[in-house]
C-alpha cells in the first residue's frame, strides 16, 4: 500500500522517496551497465585461476599403464566382430569376452510429438568392482556417431580397450559401466530412464549402484589428434562440477593430450590483451549458446538432468589429417584408426581421470556448480557474473515503479494535504477503470502464446517438417500482428493507461528473468536482450507521429521470435528450424526454451507493439 500511495504524495520511507525521485533517470543506465558488465567478463581481472576443492581425488598421482598388447587386441576384436555381426551384437560379444555383465536394450522413441517412432539399441557392460558391493558406479559412454554426425567407431574401439584394461586391475572401489548407443542423446536418455527405474517399456535387469560421474567419448575419423575438446553443458543449463572439469584438464596435460574447453586452444601468455579478450569472448559465447539453447555438444547432457556430473571428450583432428578430410561413415579399415601412440595417450588420459574419480569419498559437492569459463584453467564464479542480471532486473523494476507512479493525470500527484482524500478516491477510480483493460490485454496475448505452445503437439504425424514449421511460424506471426492491430484499434478511443500496462509487463518480465538467472544464467541474459531491452526502450507515440509509430513496430518485428529464429539458423548453427529443435528438446528433455518463447518472449513482444500503437 505504501508503494501504491507514494505516487499520490503520501508519507513513505526515505528509500521509496529516493526511488521515486531518481527512478526516471536510472532505468536506462542500469540496463546499459548490465550489458557492459557482461562485456567485461572476458577480462582477466574478472576471472581467477582454477584450483581443486576436492583434495581426495589426488589427480596425476598414479602411473598410467594403458596401451599394452592385450588392450590393443581388445580394440582389434571390435573390428573383427563388426565384419560378421551387427553393431549391437558385436559390442555385446566383445564385452562378454572381457568378462563384463552385459545386456542389450531395445527401445522406441519419438523425436517430436506425433512425428513417428524411431527404434534404437543400447548395449552396456558392467565391470564389478572387486573392492565394493556395487553401491556406486562410474560410467563411460559412446555413440556410434558424433555430435557432428561423423562416425565414432574409434571411440567404441577405445572403450573396448579400456574395458580390457579395467578388468585387469584390482583397485577399483566402484563399478564401471560401459555404454554404447546408436541414437545419441536420446539413446542415453532412454538408458538412464531404464537404469533409474522410470520406464517399464524397455527395462534393464543388469544394473549397478548410484552413478557418481560419467564421461562420454567422441573420436571422429582421424589418424592424429592435436588435443581433446571438453564439453560440460547440459540441456537445461546444468553444469558439471568445476572440480571434475579442472581434474580432466589437469591430467590431460600430464598425458600430453590437453583437453581444451569447446576445442579452443590457449592463447600465448605474452599475447596482446585484445587477442586474449577476443579469445575469451569467443569461448564465453560458445558456452552461452550451448547453455542457453541446449544445443547438442555430446551425449553427456542427459546425465546432468539426473544430477550426475558428466562431460564429453571429443578428439580434435589435425587440420591436415588425410583421414579427417575424407572421412566416411560406416566400418573402418586398419589404415583409418588412430596411430597406436595416439590411442595410448587418449586412453591414459581417461585412465588417469577414472583413477581420480575412483578416489572420491562422496559425490562432487566441494566446488562450483554455477560458473563461466573464459579460458582454459580459469573461471568466473557466480558472485562475479550474477550482478549483471541484478542490474538488468533493477532496470525493469525501477521503470515499472516510475511508470506506476506516473499513471493518470498530473492532479493525482499533487502534494497538497487539502486534497488527500479526493486524490486517493480519484486514484482508485482510475485503477477500477483501467486495470481490467490492461489485465485483459495481457491475458489475450498470453492466450495466443498458449495456442502457439499447444498446437504443434496436437497436429498430425507427417506435417511438422522444416518447411511447414516455417510456414506455421509466419502464419502465427501474421495472426499475432492482426490481433495487435485489432486490439490497438479497439483501445484507440477507449480509455487505457499505457504506463500501467507497461509497468505490469515490466514486473512480470523482471520476475521471470530473476527466477531464470539462478537456474540458467545464459538463458536469462538471452531473454533480457531479446525481450527486456525492447520493453525498456518502448514508449507510446503521439497521434501525429505515424512515422515514429511505424518505425517502432518495424524494430519490434525485427526482434520478434520469427525473425530471431530465422537468424538463429545461421547464428546457432542449427541443421533445421530452431523452433522445431526447441520443440523436440522440450518434449524429450524438458528444455525451458520452447515454453519461454511461447509464453514469455512472444507475448512481451506483442505487448510492446500494442504499447507503441495505442494512444
């Protein structure tokens, strides 16, 4: 009530009086300062050198032995079995010959709702730890194809060698589960659901204990690799524990097979500060793209949904590698596999990583789960980047407060004590006259967003292709603009307070961004940039400024979901329409991008158009 009446000259706290006095001047600077804070994150002064919080891991304290003849023979057995059997049977036969408890899981899934069923097969083998009772487990996983749809037989071969190595050791305190799938992320998701007992359609009967950590392998066709790419983002913005990332980077450098974040190599220490800044910016942008939009970076992503720390190690072929230049899908010949020293280096990197994971006394918890990595072996903690979100939220809230206080005629903001009762009655009469209209507009626009959310899940099977998705989006855009024009025409002569409407929308968007910033900071920033900034700078135009009104609508159309998704096909590197990708991730992995587009981004964009057009 104090906040409501403070605009009518009532006595309030000093903080509210200061906010009322300066809110009109602080909203825009705060939004700009929030963006400048983000631009400052790549600077070295914002980041700190990585360190280990979990001392029990003791990384790099063991002598690695992977690469003996028995390990190479196990890798060759994969090639021999593939010549006479299909992929699932070949892997199961190799695992069984090593002595693992094996099982094959066959499943069906739908990529998007009602768009046909696809079949897949998972094979897993469990090495029982000789020093425990199968209470805990570690997982190493690989798919038959990489995230870029290249053949991943090299990773399956290396997994067989690692299984042979692990079976020869007696120091394991946790079971080791080896998983091979032919359906990428969806195959691992189906395997995890069955492993956790969440599905009865394709259950697993050969299981181990609670999974403590997982590592996925991707080795595209190449003879030599210059290093490994390290990926750690999940579909919903989840991140692997920072100790896990630091440990893998540390042991990989000891084995002379360094793991680079997103495959970007280090900048020389003596490089110019601008070179370091641009390299850090590029790395942060890749992380924001993967974390905000859930783009595929490896089959580790489904593990993070189940609170299992997981990463992906992907081989980086040499630029002039002849095999990498002309790789072919399918079976490999002996000339296509990596050289033995290269296999030994990668295998020992994974061996050292699993030896450190084997030393863990409990689940990862000491280090950060919220961070940004501007460079290899450097990090930005949540306390250093979250103020940017706070500045953005404050800009929306201050503008909402100012607009709420400024609504109505100037007589309502008089400081005269003689008209106090009259002003309060007039103020509540204004709210009774205008608030239903503002709330009605907001509900109508969100109802349209709800239709956008539900229709793709109800249409017939073979309809939602890339072409029909694009046509559907443009149809919804035309329907939305028609509704905006119709609503603006209705309220052109009716009494409506645009400041009140914008104030309510600003508070609503501020709450969404605030809640989202502590779950998925990258997605919160992206939402503020495409929806919050246009809302902050949107103002009503006077009747005689039709050119300004038309320019305002055109600018809002330029930042609308349709235009942004059309641009996103090139910026995000999506192979199909981003709307269809977001829909599939929402249906399969519970991603928040698709609901936010339909229920927040699209409605706020339409409400900004209505504010520009109404009188």
